[in-house]
């Protein structure tokens, strides 16, 4: 009898909330989507679903399904989740948080580019390391990784970066294969990164000290390395800028000669290296 009474009371309250425009189950409103984005942002920063839920008394499974896109959520639960504050990853549950893999991927790629075979990296991370998963992270085929896995990779990177793989027992065949394969893939070695850039998704590797410029492009060529995307882009932009400046100078020269009125359009074209049509357009625009 009590359970029936409770259900009737809940139903009566839900009916009332719907009538006043505050339904108990809310779906697809801006308020819901903003809260979902906030939870996903907190999770991306390293807070586990368990830590998020524990802060406001919501089960981790509810937090997880809501963050994953579940359509409806109780208003009371939504209100609680809106109160969550970012906090440093607690020891309890931190290892299971899923984080951006950028830094982890770059560290693995850098070690491979330095000559450490994948099998060597796997052994350095521990006997329970799954090599297929390691390869997925290495080649950028995973949108997230676990915080504990990221820390393990960071620890191994700290130990191996800047060392000679041959001195640590890697075979010459394995070293050569790793370096060649990483070079073909365009993966940056450790010296291209520093602690401020390696985890930043917007950062690019600094191969030459002048990357992103034509000078960097020339250094790549001088050292026999394939120019990085930033250097190719920088070189193209500088070339475009130089061509634009040269074109502007020619137009100014044409305008000056037209103003002087001593030469014909054909003579101006010959002297300035532009077409006679360009001279005529400049004259009309004056």
C-alpha cells in the first residue's frame, strides 16, 4: 500500500511540474546540452565519472550514460550535475579517467623515431602492456586513452628520451627499422618537443629551430630531412607574400610611368615586365 501511495505521489508531482513547465524528465534542452558539455569537459581534463558523481551524489553509471548522449535525465539529477566543480584528479578513480591522447601519441612516436622498436617500448611499459592497443595510440587511431596509461607512457618517455637505444640493448636491425618507419610516417623525435608543447594539441614539432619559415625549410633540405608540414606551409606563405610584394611594386611602377605620360602602354609594359592589358587596367583604375 505504501509503495502504491509513493508512486501516486511521485506521479502527482510529475504532472504538476509538467503543467508549470518544469518536467521531472528533461530532454534536449539547451540546459541539458550545456550540462552534458560541461561534464565531458571535466572528464577530458582527467576527472573520472566516479569522481564527478561522488562529488554530488550521482552514480558513476548515470554520469557516464548522460555524458555519452542519453536523451533524458531527471531534473533533480541534472541540477546536481550542474553543481560539479573541477578538481585535481583524486587517487581514487583517476586511473580510469579517459583523457586526450595527444601527448601519449607524440611520446610514443618520438621514441619510435629515436630508434626504440615497438616491442622494446612495450616491454619498458610492463609485461601486461597490450601491443595492439599501443600501436593504435602510436598511429593516432584512438580518440581517448586512460589517464593511467598516459602516465605509464610519460614515465617510460622520461626514462628513454635522449638516450641511445643501442646502449640499452635494442638491436641495430630494430633501431634502423624503427627510425626508417617513423621517418616515412613523419613522426617527430624527442628533440622536437618540450614539456610545454608535447601535450598541446595546437602545438607543432620544432625540428629546426626555425620551423614554420623558409629558413626552416632550407635547414631541412640541408640536413637531408623531409620538410615538416609547418616548414612547407611557411615557405609557401613567404613565397606568396614575396610574389604579392613584387606585383604591388610593379603596379606602383606602372602607375608612376602612366602619370609621367612619356611612354605608350606598350613601352610601359616592356619596361615593367607586365602585360599591356595590365597597363590599360591600371590606367582605367587611376
